[in-house]
C-alpha cells in the first residue's frame, strides 16, 4: 500500500504555517491533491464546527436534476480568513448570501470538489450562518450502495423511485457541506417532488404540503449525524406505524414501503425489528436515537445505515443463518457508525468491524447454535488477508476491502475467546459508551482498547489491524520434545488454547521457543477452538 508522502509533507508545511500565525489564503490550496482536500482537516477546516444544515431542495426525476439551497450554521473555533465547503463538480453554486458582510463579500474559488471563500478580514470566534444556492445534475450511482450517488429507478408501475447512497464519496455529492467524518451536525431537510411522489427522510416528519403538481415534506433529526448518514428517499410510500418498549421507554418504529408491500411488511418488519433491538440493547446499551425514532425505508438498492431512517432493499429475504442481513447489519450501524463514528475513512474497520461482530451478538440472543455456526463459517471463509485493515489517513481512503467486515468481526471473536465472555462483553460496552455520539480518532480508539482490554491484548488487536497476514504459531518436533512459538514481535504472554494429543491447555506464547510436550513420533498439535485467527505451521 503506498503512503501519500507528498500530501503528508504538504500537510505538515501548512500546519507549521498555521502555528506561526500566518493566515491561510486561497493560494495555499493550489498544490493540494483532491483526495487530501476531502480527507484532511487542514487548519481552515479544523477552525470551524458545523452545528446545523437546513437543506431546501427540489428533485426533478425527468431530467435527473436538483436545485435548492442550504443554510449552514457553524461555529468558528479559531480565527480564520478561509472557509472550505465541499461540493461535487457536477453541481454548481450560483450565489452565496450571509447577513455577515465579511462572509457575503468574500472572494470565491473552486478547486476540485471544494469551494473556497477568502474573507477580507478575520472571522473571529463565534456562530455564523451562510446560505449556499446550488443546482445541477448530480452523480448517478452505477452500483449502489457501493458506488456513491443518486439512484434513479422506477417501481412496478413505472413511477419514479429515487434513493441516495453516498457513504464513501460523501454527502457533497448532493449538497454543499463540510464533508469530513469528524464533523457531525443536526439536519433539517425540505424536499419538493412531483406528485404522487413523497419524500421520506431521517428522524421526524415536521410538515407536509402539496399543490396540484408537487409534494413538499420536511424532516429533521434531533441528534447530530454524520453527513453521509442523511438521505433522500422519494417514491409512492405508505406508512406503517409501530412501537416497542425499550430500555429508555417507548421507541417509535416506523416503516415506509411501496403500496404493493404494505401487508407483507406489517408482519415481517415487526417480527424482525423488535427482537433485534432488544438483543442489541441487552448487549450494547440503549438504542442511541430515541428522540428521532427508528425507521426502515424500502429502497431501490440493497441498503444503507442512514441514521434513524435505514435504507432497506433486501426484499424480505433471510440468509442461511436465518436473519435478514440488511435489517440486522444496517441497524447495528445505529450504534457503530451513526453514534460511535470513526473520524477518518482510514479507520472504517471500526464502524464496519464492530457492526459486523454485532450480527453475532444478535444471533447469540435469538438463533440456534447451528445458525451461529453457519455465520462463523461463512465469515471465516470470506477472509482475504491481502491488505491491512487500517489505511492511510487524511486522503478520504476508499480502497479498503471486505476484511474490515469479516476479518475484523472474527478478530473480535478471537479476542473474546482469549479473554473470556465476561471481560470481553465489559470491554465492548465500555468502548461503545466511551465513544457514543462522537467521532473518534485512531489514538482515542487505541486508548480505549488499552484501558478496557489491557495493554497486551490492545497490542494484539493493533497487530491484527496493521498487518495483512494472520499471526503464525510455529511448532517443531525434535528428539528432545515438541516446541512452540509465534511470529508476533514484542508481544508475549498471550495465552492461546492449544490442543496437544487431545488435551487442551493455554500456552503463553512469545518469540522464544518453549517446550510444550515430550517427543512423540505422531503427536498431534492444533488450535483448541475453531475460527481463531491464527495460522498453525509446523517447522521441519
């Protein structure tokens, strides 16, 4: 994997300039690559914290175009003369307004998928508002949800059915924003669509209005959300209200489906959702967004973890482990990804790995041993071991493969087998609670692991994250006995359950050969538990 040294060195230079007190200007951004403009928190980006986006949008299915404006409320944390708003090049800002003359009179320049505002005087600490008016034909997803963009489909009647999935490429594919995982905000979205279409959004519906030709609906979330987790769902939706009693009292459950699926969804969703949320609340803690409720919204693509408005396109089908993967996986993201979020795409294994492992927690609470075994075997067989699960930071890294799902889930399973259920379950809850409603850095992730797992297991976890291959446990048979060691440097006293001639013992491994059995010509050595992520290799 190539590390982006040029971007890194340029970032350091800009940070040194900022440290010396020199204000950044539009000229400073000329040599910055586009991936770094998206992925790096340069001083002028770190200087602001977005509080709220109020998006007002019209969607036109016939031309596949959008137009509207977004009012951004933001706090200046450190004085700055430069503002950066991210917006895909398929969309153009027509004009900018603000009641603050320093902002309204700023010079404007586009660089790649970023729009820069250079003010004549310094924006001091405080809260500001800016309105960005924009329009265009947004990028269309070729393979949703893996490829970001709008999803323009039609339903069984030929009526437009529109979705949006932008996790990797970012929310700047459809509105101007500070498009960085570290910055969460509250949202209000008002969307106008042609009749008979209706917009379903995240959180609560605030208002609905229709004319002879259009419908206009406003939705909003009370809890802060990552920008990519806010979405548009537009179609002939019908509503199924439901509720349950959870750890924090009544939780509203709302399902939105096309008319032909209304009867099937009424029974299916209720039976799947309530036991799942009960299981997650037992193992992880309360559902994070009681004020905004929980919703499933039928979509023309497979699924996505949109906060409190999950995209569901799995057609009411369960997998071989007897679970609806999209409902379970995307709902687990309410805890891992929407509440506890990573602050850089390099560390998406945090969101995806803990989320995937939570599928296992759900199965433990609701399914049979045979169904759990199917899940373990499937995930074990999907592991690739081609790349480290952690990528380079500051470049909006999107090249991670499926190991951040399957492998990391089995890494957590392995750690659990080594330290025991009680300690691991305490770790999982403590780690989640330490990062809920936050975007955490890799350093914060490491600190939590050290605190709640202990130093040696935190180091083992980091080894898995930063190395592509699995740790190798080597053994050799000599005339003097059977010896064992492993290849993990600077890490010892990790007790691994090893079976020697059908007798299981915990062997504390290190880089040094240690004798574990007397010599025997046909002695058998193997891992005592299945699905542990270690290679076992005989040295001859």
